[in-house]
């Protein structure tokens, strides 16, 4: 198993910390980024992208029925693309990571719909005086979520080569646009930070 695939598996497990289990903040990009980057051989790139994603997501928390961009998956996907076999330039890996984070949000919505039905079944089972085997149910659901996250990150890894090929042959003005976008990312992220503190001029 190559480091990139090990990193994808580790990120899938760490993603559970976002809202499902633990919640000790190891899933935050500012923590995950440098750690995953160091494992893949470039802690600096991991830290930089981690900080960018962290700033972008300060006001986005999965509370109640709100399912925002999964910033943990976004950061992991970007680092797998930038530091994995594809070696996609950071300016292209960054928006690709955002796309993966939004894709995971849709996956999370499907899983939550399934869990609502499971919750109703559990309540009915308890009301009937039967044992729903909650430990098994919880372990099964956490395993399913980690597996879904891993499949998504695996798809990102597989798509990395074609994405790098497309970016390499893209017109120079398009490549320059991606570089400019990444250069402005800190400013956009800071505007997100200002918004999260509700600063009104």
C-alpha cells in the first residue's frame, strides 16, 4: 500500500472526528494539513493549504440539518492530489479539493437520510422491549461513513493523473488564472474570517 493510499485511509478515519465521533479537533485542516503533508513528504505545503482551508471554514459547522462543505475531506483531497502520485500543482489541487468537500457534503446528506430511518427503527425496537444492539449499530454506521469517505478519496486519487494531464495541456492563460486564484485565496479566506466574526463597517 503506497503512502497516498495509507493517507487516504487515515483521512477517512479522521473525518469521523468532524461530527460523528471524538470531536477532539484533529480533523481541522490546521491540524490535519501539516500532519498529512508531513506524511506525504511536504509539511510546508500541508500547512499552507491547511491554513487556507481552515480560514475558509471558520463559519461553516455541521449543526442540525446544515451540511456545509466538508473541509476535512477538501484538505485531504487537495493534499492527495498535490503530494500524491499525480503531483497536481497546488493552484489546481486547491479548487479540486473544494469540489471533493462539496461532494462529501452530498454523501453526508444521503447518510443522514438513512440514519433517520435507522433512528426510527431503533426507537421502535426499544419501545417493543427488544435489544437493538446499539454498539453494533453505532460501529456499523461509523464504519460505513469511513468507507464512504475512503471511496471518495480513492476516486480523487484515481482522477489525479487525468486532472494533472488536463492541467498540463491547458492554455497558459488558464494556468495563470489558477495561480492568481490561489494567490488571492488568503484574501478571500480573510473575508470569510471577517464574516464569521460579523464585522460590520
